[in-house]
C-alpha cells in the first residue's frame, strides 16, 4: 500500500472539519516543499553566476567561501 493510500485510509473516517484541517496541513507541506525547491534553484543559479568571481585567481580572499 502506498503512502498516499495509507493517508487516504486514515483520513477517510475523519469528520469533515478534521479532514479539512488535514487537507490544509498537507497543502502547507506541499507549499514548503515547493519553496525549498525554488530556493535551491535560486541558490544554484547564483552559484553559476558567481563562479567566475569566486574562482578568480587574483582574488584569493574568496577561496574559502562556500555557498
């Protein structure tokens, strides 16, 4: 049985108000996950753009910087 099926099985007998609360919670988790993915994409894009600055041989002060 998949996780989604297990969630459905547990949520099915809940009263409407609790089922709605569970739905909102799951939507919140989805939103957080999307935010994390977007932040990762933005961080990765920044690393790519800044690579030429951070890998500059004339500027050793940046050698120990981690992104």
